C-alpha cells in the first residue's frame, strides 16, 4: 500500500498532465475539472493533517501580501499613465 504522503504529488502531476493535454486539444475541460477537484480534495486532507488553522493563517498572510503588491502595481500604472 502506498503512503498517503505520495498521493498529493501524484494528483498534482495528473492535473499538470491534464492541463498540458487540454492545451494541445488532447482532452476537454471536464478532464481538467476532475483533476482540479482531486487536487483540492487532497489539499484539504493535507490541511487537516497539518492543521487547518495554521494553513488558513498562511493563506490569509499571502493574500494580504498579494493585495499589497497589486495595489502598489496599480498605483505605479496610474502614475505612468499620467506621464
């Protein structure tokens, strides 16, 4: 029996393959959707194993950082458009 630790990598690899195949018209959107669902389920299992609260805190921190970056980039674009 495989260790559950190896399954996330397998699911993510399957999503990667599906995305590449869709780009080359070798599979459809439903195949990609199926693989996305598998990866999300696996990520939820990992979050439960590592602590949902800790994972959510890290997500919140990264989203706040992204928000700051996007606001900064938007401000820079506005300034460039004024010149």
